C-alpha cells in the first residue's frame, strides 16, 4: 500500500504551482509498505507492543459483519466496509518516479514522518 506524508503533498503542490507544468498528473507515494510494516513502525516509536496475530480476510469479514449488525441495531454508522477489508488484504505498489524525474522531488524519510506523527499522537493522549 502506498503512503505519503501530508507535508510532502503540500511541498509538491507548492512546487507545481511555481513550475511551468500544466495538465500533468502525478502519483505521490513516499513509501510502499504493508499494513504490518506500518503498524510495526508506529508501535516501535510509541513504545507499544506489536500485534502478534494476523487478522486474515475471513476474520476481518467476520468483524465487518459484526460491525454492520451493531450499526443496524444501535443506529450508528458502520466503520468497517468490504472495500476496507479488500484493501487491508491486498498488496499494491505505486510509483512516484514521474514527480521525482520531472521535478527532482525527494520524499521525507519514513522514520521522520513516523516520529513526527507518533510525537503528535503522544501529546494528544
């Protein structure tokens, strides 16, 4: 799955508004990671335990069904959807080579992004 720091998105938007490029489309992905890798990165920065069990597609669909029923019975919004489960179980790779080649852009290191977000999360907790 592709992830990008919001600060990188803002930097690219500013860079593109100052450039002569027109009618171009760019994919912004700083890092291609699995959800497991992402969780491990955040857990290490937050000093939290990394989950030991893998939630497979069957288990996720079971929880999606429970979420649907509880939303129906309790009158609240559903939070886990079929597309979410599909996304969690699929591996996808995205390339940002075009923005790197066209504009010479360099994405922030993952460690910097995770550290900033973990720090922000810790402040709010």
